[in-house]
C-alpha cells in the first residue's frame, strides 16, 4: 500500500468494526526509532529558507525521506519547527539500505 521510501511502508494495517457494523481500516501507530538505533551520517546547519524535503534530497538522495531527518531530531514532532530558526543543527541519519 505504501512506497518503500514512505515512513509507513512497514506499518501494520488494522481494521476496526464500528457500532453500526462498518469496518474501517487504518494504519497502526508508528513510533520513531530509539536514539540508540539511529546512525547519524552528518549534521546540517539550518539556513534561512531551508526545507526538509530539499535537505533530504541533498543529504539522503530522496526528498520523500524528509521524515528520517525529523525522526532523528529527538523529542520534536513538528517538522516545520526544525527549520524555523537558522543556525539550528539537524542530525542527518544514514538512509536505510534498499530504499
């Protein structure tokens, strides 16, 4: 259902039956990787006008994988916050093999 470079690629699909009998499918909750499981490739200093998809394209080779950069920024769930302030340091993780 999801492309291999999607953050939801390996996520489980679940189904719930509503009180009226209809079944609804949804993607199970996804948890970011633990700090100890991340392998950091480099650090990027945010410049005015940066976008995570462009940073991902330049550093990881795929703009769709901006979510990997967001995952590597500990305890921050808002990707837009990551690029708001120039000078911020972003950890850039290694891309997964085969993606």
